[in-house]
């Protein structure tokens, strides 16, 4: 099979992956694995497959993976085994493939649009499950519980915002679709009621508003959202017994908020108490193995800590990383985030038009939404991490000067530039 055919199949598999990512667990894994195999085969046939990374960001990703693998081996055996490492392998390989794949500018944009389409399909799927009482909350079928689904949705909102604000290429043909998609996504995020994700999205949209300085556009968005929320609030009062009314009242109830905050504080105290034992500081307790600390002596001896029920993670991505993968894993994560932040700033400084392209917003969303929301909610894993890595890899693959990006880039041109 020629490299051109492999390249064609690769794009198809990547497109299918982003469409089903928030909704279909089995197909997500199948398309990811198939895409990775085809990608590696194409790179091998082209003579561009190297096991020794040379680019700084590739080295950072490799260290990220090595830290997870080493932590797994150091703590072997444990219940989740290689589950945590495989989870990191998924999103790290997606970053590497999108960064080094050499796709054209048109193909990167098409993948971005398919991500938005996949989010809308995932919301429809989640809505059907919620109405049929198959799930107690409105969330994606595969992208995790409500907090994780909200982070996934928040990343998609910033991506859609970037596509809306980007004036290049085929943007105008999809403007109405993107505008409707943006309002659906934002309205759904507010309905879900995840405070961490809403805070993250609001902060980034505020930064984007400052960058673009289009006050009338911002006021228009605020006005339309205010009207939608007012109409929705009126409908909830008129129909108080429908599932949506009951769910939104529960999500924003004082009791639920107090319970969530109490659980969050308990887990932060638990994490700090674990660190004070000075055990497992180098390699941690193992990826996705946070729950193992519930059986340690310092927990069973403490009245307050022994009452904790949920031991899934620390409700802070850095604390979770530190406890699960130790200082080595935390340093690897911080090194990667540092390089991403430098790239975001560098792309902004070198943009001659001072009007960032859509991929800059995509990378900003993939970087900032999981980080800000992760300070209070879920750590960096599962589907929202895969989406974030897809978008950050796309950002890294683009030229630093937007003036050079008028001609679509082919894979050989990107390889030569690197």
C-alpha cells in the first residue's frame, strides 16, 4: 500500500475518531488504535519513523509517558495496572501524531469542524439518555461524569469561538452553523452547572474579548445569552415538574454546592496528609491508583479522613499527579505545560496580523480549560485530555507567522521546516 493511500486512510480514521470521541467508548478505542497503526506504518514507509525525539516538545511528551510507565512498574502490581499508562498513551500519541503528521491546513480545519459536529452529536445522544432516565444528569455518554463532560464541552466552546473569530479560509461558509453551535454549547454548559468549567470558560472568553477588543460583539453575545437564559428560566417556572427543571434546581441547589465543596476540601486535606507521610514521593502510588491510599494507616487512624467516601482523585490535577506519579511525574507534566504556554505566547507575539488564527484559540482552549477547571475538579485524563492534546498538537504543527500560512502546508513541507 502506498504512502498516499495510507495518508488517506489516516485522515478518515482521525475524522471518525473525533466524531465518536465524546459518545462511543468502544469505537473511540478502535479508531484511535487503527489511526495510530496506520500513522506509524505511513511514517515507516516514508523513512520518517524515529524512536529518538529531537524536538523539545516531543521530548517533553516522551518524558511524560516514561514517568507514567516508570510509576506503573515501580508500584506493580496494583488494581488498575496499566490502565493509567494506556490512558496517557492515548492522549500523548494523539499530540505527537497531530504535531508530526504533516496534514494540510485544510485538513486541520476540517478536523476542527468535525470536533464541533461530534460535540453536538454527543449532546444529542446525552439528551436522549437523560430523557429516557438512563443517566441521572445531562452529560456525554463516553466523556466521563458531569465534571469531565463539562471540561470536554468547555474546550469545544473555545475551539468554536476560534473558528468563529477566524476570518481565513472556508470560515464564512460555516459561520451560521458555528454560531448556533456556540450558543448550544454555552447554554448546555450553564445547564450542566459545573462551576470549575464555567469559571474556566468565562476566564478565557474574557481574555479573548480583551484581545479582540470588539465590545459590540461581546455585548451581542451577552445579550443573546441573557435572553436565552431568561426564556429558559421562565419555562422552568411554568413547567416545574419536567426533568430539566428538577435537574437544574438540583445542580444549583445550596445543599449540592455545600456537599461538593465539603468533599473537595476533604480530599485536599487527604492529599496533604498523604504528602506529609513522606512516602511514595518519587514515583507516587501509580497512575489512576489514587484510591489505594484509602487503606493506609494515616487514613484509618483519622476520624475526619476515614469518613471520606470518594477516593477517585484529589479534585486537583497537580495534587493527583503528584500523589499518583510522584515528583517525577509532576515535573514531567509541568515541563510539558510550560512548553505549551511558551508556544501560545510565541504564536501571539509573532502573529503579524495581531488577529490570532483559529488554531491559536484551539491550543489555548486545550491548554487552559483542563488546567483551570482541574484546579477544582477532575485531573487530566480520559476523553477531555485526548481532545485537549489533539488541539494542542494542531497548534504546535502550525507556522508561527500567520503571514506564512496562506498556502496550505503539505506533510513534506512541515517535515522540511522541522
